[in-house]
């Protein structure tokens, strides 16, 4: 079975965009509860005032993660097809 590389990469990028947007929405809506949860989840102490969530921060983070995971998805599908 072969993976269709563009379809797999697009699916990976779409899921990434959805999860990033949901995470940002939770962080914007409930910052007092989100930071302790993220501290627990990632085993680190996140400072809530380091990067205030703005449209610029959200859009640049979204673009960076979507592009990175699209490339990773395409690379994974290519490698899977080569094996």
C-alpha cells in the first residue's frame, strides 16, 4: 500500500492547525486554568506573561507549526513509500 504524499501531508497539516487553534482558544479563554494544566502536561514551568497571546503570535505560531508538520508528514509518507 502506498501513501499519497500530498494528501497525507495535507491531512497532517490540517490536524495540526485544528489542534493548535483549539489549544490557543483554551489558552486565550482560560489563561488562569490553562497554564497550570500545560505545566502539568509538559512537565515544565511556563511563565504566563512571557508571550501574551495576540493575533500576530497566534498566526505566526500557526504558520510555523503547519508548515513544519506538513513537511514532516510529506517526509514520513515519502519514507513509508520507499520502504
